[in-house]
C-alpha cells in the first residue's frame, strides 16, 4: 500500500510539473484582458491583471511565488482549470498587501472586493481551497490583518469554509 501511495504521489507531481510548463507557455502567449471582455462587463469588474488566450480570461495560479496552473473563464462564465494543474494552495494576487489582506473564493469576487476597498486580495478559486490559501498567506504575512471572504451561498459551503479557514489562522470572516 505504501509503494502504491508513493507512486501515486510521484505521478501527481509529474502531472503538476508538466501542467506548470504548459501554463507558462499559455500565459506567455496570452495578452492583457480588454475591459470589454464579456465576462468582465457582465460582472462589472476591472481586468485586475487577468489575461486573454483563445477568447477566455486566463487567471494565473501561483504558490510559493511560482506559476503552477491556470484558470480559464469563458465569456459565458464557464470556469475550467488547466488539466493536470495544481489547485490546492494556489492563489491569484490582486493588489499589494499593506495592512489588510482579503482572501476570496473567486476571481470576480476578489476583483470586486479590491475595487470597493483597495485591500489586496488573494483569490483562492473555490471554497475548498480557502483553508490552504489562508495558511499560505498567514505564513507569508504573519502580521497582516486577514479577512476571509467566503461566498454567501444557499448550501452554506462558502460560509463554512471561510469560518474554518479563519479559525485555522486567527483571521476575520
């Protein structure tokens, strides 16, 4: 069982490395997102550093300062991650942290929070990734005020994940 587990981890690490290489090539080929991209217009948000490739927004996903993967957002709002790319612990930064850092589930929410408050935002991409990103941000910025901004969804998933993340690092929700 241990050998199978190690092999699975090695296979996953290889997939992540290959995806990071593909992500780099795609990001280099991408252009700055225009303000009239349909998704940006629909959400009434600025591009906030997003790029465009093949008509879709491209959101870089980083961990420990290194590009790991990409999220693609279509004009219709369809979201996809780069196949084989790492997600856990990855984030997209909007703005530079000073006193307060917000951690949001998605790109549109993060861009809206930054625009409304001026606070730096780390986009976690989904509720399940909030705790991992919160721990990474606390390690990187031990003295900052951190606010976890979970989605207010009917299922309660966003609120539950935000509360868990906040409790894990001593942050606000």
